C-alpha cells in the first residue's frame, strides 16, 4: 500500500466513528423529549388493541376530552 491510501483509510475510520457518535448522541437527546398525552400502550404492540374496529370517532372524541383540548 502506498502512503496516501493509508491516510485515507485512517481518515475514513475517524469520520465513521464521529458519525456513529453523533447518531448515538442524537438518539439519547431525542428520547428525553416528552411524549404527547394519550392512553398507555403495551410494550412492543403499543396501542394496537385500543383502536376500535367500529365507531372510531366515539373513542377518539372521548380520548380528546380526556387527553387533549
């Protein structure tokens, strides 16, 4: 290998590490933001079982009175 390709490899590793660190840092700060109010969800499936199959507007109106404006 010639000398310039070694420097390019080192530089690319440093840049990749910086990108990974920035992504991790942004995810940590994003997870600290509060979620909007709403019904509690279950792990992994969330609120999948809370969504009604019929007359959805009735449930959504009740949630709006309870959690929103």
